[in-house]
C-alpha cells in the first residue's frame, strides 16, 4: 500500500516530533525544570499471565538441590538489569523505548509486593538496553547511540521527571552512518578504575573489509572505556563480534565478556565465547576468526593479528550467551562464591534450538576457569519450543539472583535455602 502525499507528510512530522521531544525534554530536565505533568500506570502483577508463568517455573525449571525459583515481577520486554545500591529499585532496560523501575519497598521479594512502572517516562529513549550503576549511586544507561547519566536514580524515580545529564550525546557513541537494527544491545559496567566500560557490537554477521579500520578505531566490535563524564574515551579491547554481557572479577580485576559469534556456518560451529580480558589493548580475533579457532570464510585468506587471545570458555554454538555476573554473595553454598553466572538466550540460527538457560562457570584459584560452563537453571527450552528466553542475571541485595526474560516479559528470582 502506497502512502498519499499527505500521509507521508504526517509520518515525517511524527518522526520529527519524536526527535524534537528527545532533545527538548532532555534540555528541560538537564536544566532541572519540569516537563508537562503526566500520570503513568504501573504494570499489573497478577492475573492469568502471572499464574501461567508461575506454573512454568514450577513444572519445567530444574535447579540444583536446595535452590528455588519464583516469579519476581512481570516486566515487559525485560533485558539487562541494574540493581540499585540501596537494594530497593532494580532498573530494567529494553530493546524498545522504555526503562522499567522495579520496586521492592519492603525488600521482601515478590511476597511483599512488587511495583513496576516506567522510569523517566517524559524523556524519550531509543533502545535503552544497558543500565549499570556506579558505587556512589549514578545510573548509566547506554542507548543505541548515546549514553545518559541519572544521578540519584533510586530517589528521583518516583517522579516522571528525573535528574539527567549527557555522557555521550546522541549520535556520538558510534558514527551515525553505522547505526543499524542489528547488534545494538549495548551494555555497561563501571570498573575498578571508576571508568565507564561499554560493549559495542558491530552490525554485520561478518563486516566487509572496508569497514574494519573504522570499527577498530571507534571500538565497534569491541569494548571502549571513558571517564564517567564521557572524557578520555579509548578502545579497551578489539576483535569481538557482538559482545553482550560482562563483569569484573573482584579478586583480580580481570574483565570477562561474552561474545556472540558468526551465523550461517552450520549448527555446531563456530562456538560462542567467554573471554577473559586482562589489560587494555588485547585482541580477540574477529573478523579473522568467527568463534574459537574457526576461521571465517570471508577472511580465511587474510593473515590474522599475531597476538590473538582465544576464549577462556568455548560455549555451544548459537546459544546466544548474553548476561554475565560474578557471584559475590553469601546466600549460596561456598562453591558458588566467585563463580560466574551467565545466560544463554537461545538459538535462532540452528536447526535444533539450544540454550534458554542459566549457566555457571567455576574458576580456579589462579583466576582461570576450572572447566566448561555447566547448566544451573534450565527447562525453558521445551524440546525446541521456548517457554522463556533468559537475558541477564544479576545478584540481588540478599545474595539471590535475578534473571530477566524478554520473551515472557518477566524477572525471576533464584534463591537457596538447602531444602
């Protein structure tokens, strides 16, 4: 169906209006002024959907003995999460236009009543997938092509207007020419050096050769870091294809990152990657390698860098490894302390789907892995039919784990009591 001229003008005006609202409201909020007052609803937490999710968790999900899983909250399109330092509000990003504030006022979990409502609804957003906190309570959100800072987000979130500032202005995180619908799920962490680290996927399955120099220069297909005010940006790691999910080992400060590898090479190759990054400037092999030691067809005749670091863990191919967090709590048995929990979102590019589970990876005393990642919570893959697709895993204030699921639109809580 073709648009009439009038319809086309209306669509263009609507698009320009959204862009204008992004800029105008950001400027208003940066000046500590109010936008137009609004009322915004909370997300219902009961009813048939909640009952159905609880039944799946009860009937299908398997955990080690003594562990339990519950529906923590219904959160539409739930992606990556940031648990507030006070342990009251968890901020949940999406690959759409909303960030959700999930409030546990009594700090009693789902039994105490959870409130879910949009965070900063007066400020338009674009793919706000990646939230993270600094230790002193600044919330950072990485969108498709900008980074915003929300001071004291745990305390301002009750109002539709919040304190906000630009760390990286719109259009300056990556070149505008490289914006894409693909591989735009950014994630961030504030490191032990108090700098802001950001994962930047590149948009191609395998990039054309005329893009490689640009991507390495700006850090696409890698990890960048900067001061928390956006200054002193630098490329921290290169040779990653679509890194999503990372965390610092609190013991030795090494940075661990998942990386999603090349599609279209077969069901069982190349492997997914979990990489250990020890210092700035390390090279992890993409696009010369498509995952592990598997060469890409497009670059098989090109000489790869001599200093490529291969993955610490090779994961099952096409499982889509996403969230990653070190466990530092004391609720779980001692063997889990210092281990890595990670998620596998599940396959699209595989004849027999795999993944849709939470994994655990144990480390040796020297900080390297003790063996392959093993399933910790599974059952969402029901003979190739997904009952859920875990995205992120984050430690809650009490040492339990929160797991987001963007297929169901939910956050789960896993806890241990030994029973």
